[in-house]
C-alpha cells in the first residue's frame, strides 16, 4: 500500500512540476521577446522589468529541475530544496497580491504622468506617433487631454463620423452644442460641403482615461495569473511534503527470533499423523 500511494504521489507531483517548468519556459520566452522589442529603446524601467523576468524564470526553472530530480530519484535533499524554494516563492507572491491592489492609485497616477510627458504630440517620434494614431482609431478619442494637444496638425485618426453616436467636436470650439447646428446643416447640404464637415470634426473624448483603463486591465490579468501560480505552487509543495513523509515512514516488519523448540515442536502433529498410515502398509 505504501508503494502504491508513493507511486501515485510521484506521478501527480511530476505533472505539477512539469507545469511549473513549462510556465517558467513560457515566461522566459516572453522575456526574450520583450527584450528584442525594447532593445533599441532607452527605457531603464522596461529593461529592469525584463531582467526581473529573466531572473524569476531561471530560478523557477532551476527549482523545478531540482524537484523533478528529487521525485524521480527519491532524493530527500532535492525535495527539501524544492519545497523551501516554492514556499519562499508563494510567500513572495502572496505579499505582492496583498500590496499591489493598495498601490493601484499610485500606478494610475504614474501612468497619467507618463502620458502627459509626451505633450506636445507634435514632437513625438514616428513610432510613438504611429502607435498613438492606432490608439485614437481604436478607442475613438483624440489627443491625450483634448484635440488641442495636436495644435494645428490634427491627424486623420481623430476624425469623427458625424452620423455615428460618438461625441464629436469642431476644433476651435469648446461646446458640443455647435455640432447640433452642423449636423442640421450637413443634413441639408451634400457633396463638397458634407466632406468638409466630415473632415473638420474630431472626437471630443480625450484618450488618457481610455489608455489608463487599458493598462490597468493588464494589471488585473497579472494579478489573476499570479494567484493561479500561487495555488499551483502551494499544491506542489503539499505533494512534495507528502512524498517526504512517505519516504520517512518506517515499514513495520515482524522480528524473526531463532528457537530450538521450533524444530520439532511445531511438526510433531504432522509426524504423528503419518505414522499409522505407514504401519498399515
């Protein structure tokens, strides 16, 4: 029974350790991919995050290899090292999951300041300009704080469809009520005048709030992934401790004692039963 239970624990624990190792390899691949993207950018914070991903992935993979070796060869020292490493990792994840939600406001403020530092938008690089134009088209907004961030060079990605339900505004005005007048005029005029109206109006909503909400979705997803990994690691630690307990459990075997009386005493009945049969023959 002991060996049957031990084999089941081995099988389940190896599967869990394999999942941990696969997750570590996947995280390492993401770090390599991200490093290749920001290789030519001078962003110290992004590089620091990539280096943290490298360290976390390599350490996790190392502990997974040690744990798998301990389960396969039934080495207690390897299982103990794996259990201690996973426990420390779980404590670190639990600390992050408790502390990060309290830092959400600070993160939103940091993101806001980061986007405001891009102003004026006419001075951004070509890559940032292309990315922000895509953002404006996707979120149907214009500028970081307003369309005035583009000064007199409003891009086509800011153009608002006057027939849609989006809030539109005419650059140079601050009242959306003006759009009611232009919508009436557009319904009367057509052709060149309609095209001029269409090309002149922009989205009234700024992009900063949509960008912050989009970034915070990644933050919520990260917390969910961390919670799932914490639960996986806790289960792996429990299985590892169960294997250690099974390895340390002593098998009770009966003591064998030599006795002279056992030579004849236990077999006298058999010999007595055979003697009458021999005499009759």
